[in-house]
C-alpha cells in the first residue's frame, strides 16, 4: 500500500512538473509572438494613415467653406467658431505629419498650412469688401507662395512628382476660391457643386500622399493603402 502511494505521488509530481514546463513554454511562445507582432510593420497602421488623411483633409475643406460663408454673411461669432475649428484641424494634420516625419517637419507644415488659411481669409475679406486689389494679392499669395512652399514640402517628404503635387495643390486653391465666389454671388446650387467637387478633390491629395508615406517607410507600414479593404 505504501509503495503504491509513493508511486502515485511520484506520478503526480512528474505530471505537475510537465504541466509547469508546458505552461512556461506556452508563455514564452506567446511572448515571442507578441514581440514579433509588435515589431512587425502594421497593415492597420497603413489603412489608418490613408483614412485619417482623407478625413482630416475633407474636414478642412468643409470647415473652410463654413468659415468663408459665415464671413461673407457677416456672422462674426459663427466665423470665429469655425475659424477655431479650422485651426485645430490644421494642427491635427500637422500632428499626423509629425508622427511620421518628426517635430521639425510638423512645425514647418503648420507654418505653411496656417499661412494658407490666412490667405483664404484675406481673399474672402476682399470679396466681402469688393476690394479687387486685396483679392488679387490674396490669390497671388496662394498661387505664388503657398503652392510652391507646400509642393516643395510634400515632394521633399514623399518623393512624389513635383508637377503632380503642384497641380493638385493649385486645383485645391482654385476649388476653394470657387466656393467663396459662389457664396458671394449667393449662387447656392453653385456653392453646393463647388463644395462637392472640392471635397472629392481632397482624396486626390490624401490617397497618393498616404501611398507615398507607406512606400517610404516600409518598416512602419506593411501594406499598400490602396487595397479593397481600405477602400471600404
């Protein structure tokens, strides 16, 4: 009887030992898998980058058109409220840029983007006052200062073709100008059409920008952002 109990005790001890080894091995395996997954570039990060860029750039267009409409309508409190949101949107885009390229790039982007918002305010003010000289200067600042600066920044960061980036940026400027002009003329069908076109155009900027970022940083972004899943 004693011998049988000793054998049973030994068997239980061995089983406990093997179970502990197995548990330890599973934990080590889980840790290795988790570490490898954390170190690997993420397809989700790639999709998120494209999606967030589209959302933020689209939001910029809508907030800008709300702000200019309020300004032209003499609704100063509404203009100030949308202006604050427009500035926040700009810093949100800048933060995205900074998360990829670093704080120096974020600061540079914020300066360029903030100036372009100011140029549009100046153009809208000129339209409201009927001041042609003010309008002309604002358009010159947008096309002659903002477009080249923004183009050079994006080309330097992504390697996208300069002509393409310059054309897309110029089209954004002209699209937003068309919204302001239609608002000033109280051409509401024209406003709706210009807003729709300008909003859709923001994807033409966001998508290639996301693709270029993913291509330049394959250690951070695992997949092509132009997948059907991301499209959805």
